């Protein structure tokens, strides 16, 4: 599954092994990178959604969206787009005021 990032920090976390955004703990960085690795390994969105370790919850109103909550409570929004057999997940950092679905 391909990945797109709506936040520069989320993109940089994937590209730069030494990067840690301000306010993020080492554990949050590790959990986020685990989420991205799961997305990389997944063939379809259900592969990723079914990985319990990633704590992915479906969106209440939109089946193309989900959210992954890091242990700190920080939330990563996931939007799944597909065209035939090609699936892309768009990752974004959700602001605290939109953390509840």
C-alpha cells in the first residue's frame, strides 16, 4: 500500500531516522513508525485495519477513514483511497479538538 502524508513532520519521521518532532516522545515515534511499516506491508486497507497492535478504529461516518491512537493519546488520521487494485493511505496528524469521532 502506498502512503501519502499531509503533515511534513509525519513525512520526515519516515525519511529521517534521527528526527523526533518537538513534543513527541521516543515511544510515540516508534509507534508511528510501526504504523507506517504496517501500511507499507499491507496489500489492502483491511490488512492494516486488522493489525490490533496499531489500535486502528473505524470512523463513525465514513468507511474510507480511520484513526490510529498512539499510547500518548496523539491521533493519526487515516484516509484510504483506492483505484482498482491500487490502494493509498493518507496519514495526517489530527489536532486535539478533532480527536473524538
